[in-house]
């Protein structure tokens, strides 16, 4: 199982926006993040980096 932490890169500053993310779905208005407990968050931006070893996803804010 791959569980990730999602960060937003805003002008070089990383901000943690969600932990325990198990799903990222691309929708018309952004990315829908879903945690292992079913919590959801819609995030705008584009994926900058996915690091499978660190279980992290970095998103550039838009």
C-alpha cells in the first residue's frame, strides 16, 4: 500500500496540505485528494514531483 503526504510548493515554500493520501483523481477543477479514512480535498495546481521512497507528492500552486 502506498500512502503519501501532499505538499504545496508556493514560491519555494513547502506547505503540508494533507497526510495519509491514498488516491489522487484529476477533475475539471483540480485534483481530488482522498485519505485512507475517506476525507477529501480539492486542490488546484499541477504535480511537480512524486517521490515514492519518501511517500510524498509536491504540487505547484496555481
